[in-house]
C-alpha cells in the first residue's frame, strides 16, 4: 500500500513537471503577436514636376501652411503611438507631371495615392495600428 502511494506521488510530480515544462516552452517558443505600442511612420511625396505644396499631421507634428512649397522627393519620419491619426496632402500647383504620396508603417507600404496630369492633388491618411 505504501509503495502504491509513493508510486502515485512520483507520477503526479512527473505529470506536474511535464505540464510546467510545456507551459514554459510555449511562452518561449510561440512568437508574441502583440503589436508594438509605438510605430515608425514615414511620409513621402514624389513629383515629376520637382516641387509641391504639402500639408500633413503626424501626432503633434504638423505642417498646415498650404502655400509652402517643398522640393521632391520629400520625406519625413515619425515615431508615433498606436491610435494616432495621420494625414498627408500634396498638391502640384504647376499642374504638370505625376504626383504620388506614400505612407510607410515600420518600413512597409501602408497607404498610397497617385495622380496624373491634369489631376493635381493626392492624399494619404490613416490611424496608426
């Protein structure tokens, strides 16, 4: 009888150790799927005409003067919290050539818009996830 209790005790300890080892292995081996709280967002504008007007908002950083012109290609990078609303508008006041806006999220293309003459504006917007 004593021997059966001992055998049952050792079997219980062994099963418990195996369960704990499986849980630890799962935590270590299974990749974490939680997205980072902060993301790298890149704004880019390309134009075959060489200069454009740009209005953008990226969290607290913004450029809201629609008369200000920039040489292209134009690019800015921001590190933003998830849930931040972003937008990028570009206009080709010369109304010639192609115009393109690109938003990249952690290096991957996220949003794009392209226009060809005579359309002279593009817009990219989204909420950082």
